[in-house]
C-alpha cells in the first residue's frame, strides 16, 4: 500500500496538519479498466448498483441508472466490486 502525505499551509502560530491516506494501486488500476460499465459494489453498509463514472486514489464515483443520483464511495469501505 502507498502512504501519501498531504500538508495544509501553516497559519499563524499553528503547526501544519498532516493527512495520511492509504491507497491500493492495484485496485485503483483494475477499477479504471471498468469505468463506464455497470457495477454492483458491496460496501460495509450494503450494496450499491450503477455505472462506474470515475476512480480516484481514495474513492470511486458511481452514478445511479437514472443518472439523477451520484454516490462517492471510499475505497476503504468497499468489500468487493462485480461488473454486471
């Protein structure tokens, strides 16, 4: 897993805040191959169905079939993904 460090600019007399996130490059690259396809994503809170619209290092974007709703799902919350 990759650890990426993000820093926020320092403000007056404050220490910089450091953000660390885990990324799984193999999962990200595999998910990028199915962008635009229909998927079922099982998360720790339940299933989600729709079109995989985008993949970022820390989350995926899924559009509902009616295209009215957009879901942003953190990769750390995904149990498995099944293209349909």
